[in-house]
């Protein structure tokens, strides 16, 4: 009986020199540990590491891989999620960007991150995603998904939209846009538009009007079983739909954007100690946003 070799897929922001150098180190370290290492065709030449399997950047790239390690910022991880999600392969982000909220490790932790994967010292958590459909007169014009958010945005002039929750009209807004976000996306675009931070284990959907000219334009947190719709009113300027800032669709007047929880999550690998107590997301929030916590004493123990 032969042992099945463990496989990882490595992807990086090859437009950044540090990302390429880091990717080479990661590839070599995994190869030395006896792993099969895959890289996508578009990045293989930049990495220039022998001994890897070069694969097309399609959904099949992550099939049967134990992990997809991503070196870059949140944008690179969102791109990698398109490969990992269909195969249910966990993503492990190493932040080489600015905030890097989705990343699990920083560049200084690179060697330790690889060693933890080799030793199997990581956990996997699932993050909610959303299905997004664009309809016109009942016909589906576009169908996609998002991990962070689906954002209906103006092109040039202010949008006129009506929001709907569970088949009932909620409010009409003249606005720059409307953001429909997941808890994961609550620290991304929705946060910059004034939405609340939602802990990842909370199952909910967010509806955040962006610069709305209306008395009632507060961010809303609704049930994960709810169906959200945003209708671009006829006779008004059209808009554009962005999903995770990557997938773009033009929205002519009169279309309807429907958002609901998707059945297929994105899986993220986490390196925090499995026996660690406390709140890792709280620590991440403090670190990434540089929140002031001086003076905190914690629970008094007798």
C-alpha cells in the first residue's frame, strides 16, 4: 500500500516582488516536506520553481488539494476563492497587502505557517456566501456569487432604487448605491459605508445604503433565510453590480438584483491553537484596525 501524497495549490500576487519571493520559499518548503505543489499557469513562469505541477486557473486547479495558500492581500484571496470554493478547498491567506483582514498570517510568519500546515496544526471554518441574480421582466440576465458583498452602484448620476425584504417593499432611496453583505464582508466595503461589524459565526445578511438621501437609511441586519432585492427604478439612470469588487455587470433601468444565502460556503484555514481560549476575531479586529485597548485589565481572578 502506497501513501497518498498531500497536495497544496499556491497562488500569489505576482505583480509584487515580495509576493513572488515568498511564493518561491513556500513552494520549496512544501516540496522539501514531500508535498505535491501546484501553481497556476499564469504564475508559474514568474515563480520559476522546478518540481511543481502547472495547472490551468480553473475550478479543477484546487480539486483534491488539501489547501490553497494565497500570498497577497484580500483582493488576491478573493480571486483565489473562485478556484477554491467549487472544490471546497480551504484557503490560507498570508498577508502581503495593507489590512489583509481575510489573511491568517503575516509575511514574518511565513515559515511557521508552512510548518503548521505540514504538521496538520490548523482548523477550518466555513464562511457564508451569497447567490446573486439579476432579473429583467422575470428573465435572468446574470447569475453569480460573492463572499464579501454584492454592491449595486451608480455609474454617473445618483441611483433611484427600491429595497425589498422577503417579498415586501422596504424603502425607496436616491443613493450612490446599496451594499448587500455577508458577516465576512462586514469589515470590507460595507464597513466603509457605515455598516456594523458582524462576528463571522453570526449568521445574518446585511443591507447597507450608501450615501442615501432619505430619512430612513440605516444599515440593516436581517435573517440569513431572508431574500433581499434591490430594484433599479425605470426611467432613472442605470447602474452597475460589483461582486467582491471582481465580477461586474451593467444594470439597465428596471432590473432587479436578488440576493440570498448560498448553499456553498468558502472554507478558510485558521492557524490559531486549537486549544486556545478567547476570541480570535476580537484579536484580529484590534490588530487590523489598530484599536486602542490600553488600560484593559480583563476579568479579575481570585
